[in-house]
């Protein structure tokens, strides 16, 4: 039985990478155009969203999304999801209708083809380089000035330890949200890690559960209050994950 399970996962994972890379090739000329200038970003986002939804579908995933509050398009938002899996990016693209820009790690630029467009459309950060970390703020400010949303994984990493429910948050997202007086939107992704982790021979098709929490307003806050804002956001996601784990134990 183990052999057949591992064989299925091997084929399934190869299927994922084949789709990830080969599906870009037919629209390569179009992508070159829509990533050539920031003014074309909304058009790129529509293509990326359709691509993400298609990729999730062909992998056998279905998203179950809950929204605590309807997000009015009055101003930009700062999306702050927990980070659990390489599938997180596709889930966020699929559940968010309005264009946003990822702040992403430099390592993903090394992926063939995908990395090329990733570098042209995301705000790239090398966390080992202080200059790169500081430059993120300037680039994010430009995108916010254009009326776009920003998405930052505040953990800054994917927790490798299974016992770690949620890693400590970094300060960047919360300082930027206060500086621009834009709301924080906490997002809890419950089981992306279980269904598609970075461990190659693991995972399976299934239902990806996501919760978009009510916004946390930042109007009137100062940078001195960024730590309390960070803690508030952390507690919302952490408590939600703990509560879900308890409910799953009860149901089983």
C-alpha cells in the first residue's frame, strides 16, 4: 500500500510542477507585455488569478473560504496570512478579487520561468541583506500610492517544526500599515501544510480551508503602537488555529 501511495504522490507532484512551468509557456508573450510596466499590473493580476484557480483545480483542490467582513474598496489593505505551504500563494490569488502585490523571498526567483515573472511582479526581499529589507518599504509605498493592496507573510518563513503552530511575526507589515493608515486583514489558512507541504512525498487533493478575518483599523495609530498591532494580529490567527485544532480532535 505504501508503494502505491508514494507512486501516486510522485505523479501528483510532477503534475504540479509540470503545470506550474508549462502552463506559462503558451502565454509567455502576453506575460512579457503585462509585466513590462506597473500600469499593466491589474491586467497581470487577472491572468495570475485565473492561472492560480486553474492550477488548484487540476491538482484536485477545492477552496472553502469564510469571510467575516466584506472588504469595501475605499482604500488599500495590508493582507497578513500565516505561511504554511508553497500552495499559499495560489490560494491567496484565488480568494482575493482586487489586485494586490506580494512581498516575497528572493529564493523563489530561482525557479525556471516562474521566477522570471515572479521577480517582475512582486516586491522581492533578501532577508539576509539589510539594504534589501529596507528597500521593501520604498517599493511597497510606491505600490500603495498606486492604490494596490499589499500581501506580506508576517512570519517571514514557513515553520518547519510540526509543533510550531505560528512563528513570531516580523514588524514590517505593521509599521507600513500604520504609516499609510491602512487596515490590516488577518487571514488564517488552516490546512495547506497538511495537503501540500514542502515535504515532497506528502499531501493529497482535498479541501483547502481559509478564513478572512475582520479588518483591524489603524487610523490614529502611531509607530509606537506597531508592536501591539502585531500582537493583536498574531493572536487572532494563533487563536483561530488552536481552536480549529481542538475542534478537529473532538470530531475525530
